[in-house]
């Protein structure tokens, strides 16, 4: 075989290998960036869902403390939020949200609270039925953030 052919073949093979390596590196980088972006969008979507639930549940809980009759439409909205959580969140989040709604419903059946009773509840820390839910949400969102960082800094 002619030395010129061997040299040309080696150059062609080197170019092909270099091109494939560049393509593979770009593909891996693109995929990692897409995963990071998806995780961050998912985190934002869940934050908005949890925020909406917390705001609605808080309003209903305060209403339950000072009234003995409940309006049904706000509960429909809460249950819609819980069912959205069942789709996108871990099961513990939806379970804690269900617990919050049960607390609210039970609170409507209790006697109305006076301002002094509310003040005592604040001081004792029993005025926060959303604490467990909020902590579970924070843990889940923190996990999503750490997963995004792992994808971002993972190098092949």
C-alpha cells in the first residue's frame, strides 16, 4: 500500500473521530442543560401550586376559626390543588395537604374563637396547621434543586 494512502486514511480517520467526539460532547452538554432547565421549571411550577394551596388553606382556616358555616367553592379549589399535587409531587405532600383540609373542616365544627383565644393560639404555636405541609414542600423543592445542580455540574 502506498504511504500516501495510509497518511490520507489516518488523517481522515482522525478527523472523523474528532468530529464524532465533538458531536457527542455537544449532545451530552445539551442534554444536561435540558434536564437542568426542566427541573428548574418543575420546581417553579410546584412552588406556585404549593403557594396557591397555602394561601387558600390559610384563608379558609382563619374563616373556620371565626365562623361556623363553610362556603363550598373554596374547598373545591383546595381539592383541585391537592389532586394536582397527586400528579406532580411525592405522595407525602398530598397526604399532608389532605390533613390540612381535614383540620379546616373539623375547625368549622368547633365553637368560634374570640380574639383572646386566637392570641393564645398564636403564642402556643397551635395556629399553624400548615407547618408539616410547608416543611414537606421545602424538602421536595430542595431535592429538585439538588438534582438540578447534579445535572448542571455532572461531567462525562
